[in-house]
């Protein structure tokens, strides 16, 4: 996997769970600075009454998609500026058709603007020059009569990737993001995967998370007390009848006892078959086995990362609250938003694509009383796992894999199983070639 950078940390706490920060920290400085050549940043938002495609592209990319001669190639004058909007509208309607619920919808170009770049960055653009720095920003707005059920977007523009090979450049893969129903997902368009199909789910946060098994329970033992009592009473009556008949020398007492015993026997069989008079003894919650504990931990661990797919703060908190509780929840929640601020300031976007547990070892399984005096199950987990993600900046994407080893505390709380603490013991950054990009297929469903 290339170079391994190993950090042994005494205590990191919730920081180990912040994918954006972790992935950003693993990107070399050159990877998050502006890069030479064409680039475009694509953000897709599916809303109740419209679909928005927000794009930010440099003039190199613009000149690749439309024929737009200018007096100064690195600039667009005020006289030339009005021609930009109809060029963009015609190009995207023709080359990048978007279908909403099966029908092609024509876009309008809105909020078109151009930046005033920092020319101190020109040394980073030896090939493109100022055209690589100067960017236009705009939105393609696709109106809808109702909330979309399906959205299909074709992306067919892949300029040469001069960073990979300046002599014989391959087509440039386009990093993008999709926001829909409160969830944000990374995309990667390529010539092999030139589109995305989104389908509405309309589900709650709980439905989007993996199901966590409940606390294991030993079944109670059902005891047919009334039937046993009737059978015992019948046997006792017969015994009394036998003794009485022998003492009196008359068989009458025995005959009467047999009759009574028959009635009690029939009654006992009846209540036994109907379950009437049956009571449950024992059973109830128990500590999980090692196999059961692992099956509890795995979805909890995955769901923590799935919380980062949400966009709104309240949704992220609610998703975390289904997997984490106690002071650990507050600590983790605060750390998330510190990381989100850092992400926006740095200009790079890190998104999780996969979480892979490598080794899971369960120990310390027990039942003990908590601070409230209630006895609950708890266990500890030593877990090694990998987090794979995509860091995108200026329309370029970089695949990153981090590996961690941590000790986790899991408790069966009032609302079910929750993670209550984590202590990282190892952290590795696994370098992998960028040609191993992951992507989305023609059909991508949240």
C-alpha cells in the first residue's frame, strides 16, 4: 500500500471519528492547492421545487466546452460578458441533459459571476497561466412542478488531465457532490461512469442507519402451576380413597376418590392445553456472547460515520444520538463542527466512501449497575478499521485511506446499545495511487 505513517497516540478521544479532518490531514500540501489545467467544481442539490447544479470552472474548462473567442484569453471584458450566459445555457441543455421523473427539463443560468484571482498563485499554473486561475461561478436551475422522485443527470465533458500526463493526457475525472433529502454523497464522473440516477427514499434517519440488535434476553421457563396443582390434588384424593377403603373395609371411598381424580385429571389436561394458570419463571436480559457483542458493535460503528452524510446540524446530531450517548456524544458533536469549519476554510472537501472493519475483538463482557442503580450489559471492543474517502479540491479528487486501532466502550443504555467512549491507540495513513479512484455507476441511489 506504499508508505505507512504510524502515529501512536496516548489519547485522542472523539477526534478519531472526524472523517473530514482526518482525511484532510492526510492530503499533501500540493494536493489541496489550485492545480494547473482545466477544472470544474460540481455541486448538485435536489430540492422540493427545483434541482440546482452549482458549477465553478476556470477559463481553461470554459474554453474546452464552448467556443468563446476573447480579446484577452485570460480575461472576459464587460462587452464580452453578456455572451457567456446563453453559451452556457445552450451547452448544458444540449450536452448534459437532465431528466426529472422521466422528462427532460431545460435549465436557466442564474447568479453568473467571475472572480478576481490572486495572481500570486500564478507559479502554480505554468501551462494555463491566468486562465487557470480565473473562474466563473453560476447555477443551473431546473424547476419542478412537484418534489422529484427520480433525477437523471448525464455528464459527458472530460477535458484532458494534463497533471496526470502532460504529453498524452487521459480524460479528467470530475469530482462532484450530491445533496438530497438532507444527505450529502460524493460522486465521481468519468467516461466509464458518465452519469448519476437518484431516486427519492423519503425515509427517516432511523431507516437510513444500519439496524442494531437489541439486548439478548433469556426466555423464561413456563410452569403450568394450575395443571400441576390439579394433577397433584387428584393423586392425593386417590391416595386418601385407598387408605380410607382399607381402613373401613368398604370399596366405596376408593370408588368416589377415583371419580373425583378423573374430574381433576380432565380439568388439569384442559388448563394444560389452554395455558391457563401457567406462570413464567426466570429469564430476562443477559450479557451478550462475544459473537452477539460483535454483531452489536459493527452497525453502531458504521452508523457513526453515516451521520457525516447529513447536511443539517440537527440531522447530524440526531443520527449520532442513535449510536452515541453521554459526554461522548457532546464531545463528538462539537468536534464535527470544528472540522466542518476547517474544511470550508481550507477549500477542500472530504467525504467518506467506505468504512471497513479489519479486526474486531470483544472483551470485558459483564453486567453491572450504572450510576442510576440499574443493572445493564456492557462490553469493550478492540477494533482495527479503515476509512476510505475522496478529497476534492478545485474539481480534482484524491483517494485517501486511513487505518485506525481503538478501544471502544459499549453500554446497553435506556435507549438501547450505545458507544460511550473511544481511545485511539494507532493511526496509519495508507498511501494509494490516485488511479485507483472509486466512482459511481450510471445508477447511483442514496
